[in-house]
C-alpha cells in the first residue's frame, strides 16, 4: 500500500521529491523515443520550429501562440523526437515536484501520494511523453502558484506569463 511506503518514519521532503522524480522519469522515459506524437498540435509545434529556424523570425504554430515553448524548440541544436519529447517530460517532472511542494505548503497529510496520483493522471501522463505544451503550461502555473504562496510576487508573475 502506498500510504505505508514511508512507514511510520518521516522522511525529509527532499528525499520524497527525489523518489517522485525517479518514479516519474522512469515511467515516461520509454515513450519519448516514439516520434513527435499523433496530435495535430504537436506536429504543428515541430513544423513551426523548423520554419522559425529556416526563416530566422518568430511565427506561431497556432493562435494565440506559445512564444517561450516555440522559441526553445526552434533554437534547440538537436531536433530529434527524444529531445523535444524529453523537454515535455522534464516539464512534467517539474510540475509533479511543484505539486508535491504545494501540497506540503497546504499541510496535506498525503502529499507524496497526492503528487504520485497527479503524475499518473492519464491526460497529464500522456502529455509528458510527446511534443506538446500542456506539461510546460502546468509546470509554469504550479510554479507561479508556489511562488505566490511564498510571497514571491514578481517571480509568480513572470512564471505565469511564461
């Protein structure tokens, strides 16, 4: 049973976050090599990244545009699916860890288990394995929320803007 994973001992949040990171990464790693994804939006991002690289100017993949994500993809030195999907995986990992620390900030008794459940919500899990902006957006929103809870208003605004 997951609730007994840590037993009666209270492990530091850092240790729990590392365990969450390992579980999250290992669960997604086998899928990041399977192409850019089947969703039209993911291919739009990839095609747009190649177009921006060739033209040397910003263009959006779909309205209203996602400048941060699109520019990062365009300036990436490697354009393999593993890199583009790996970036989504890393932002998904960041979202899971940020959600864990948010649950701890709200003194949720089962923060580890809650974050682990969040990591395996099907739509979130899948969006961490292909080139799409959902994991990026969730990570920035959760980072903004955590910064807001820590009274870091400027950081919260910047993260929410990204």
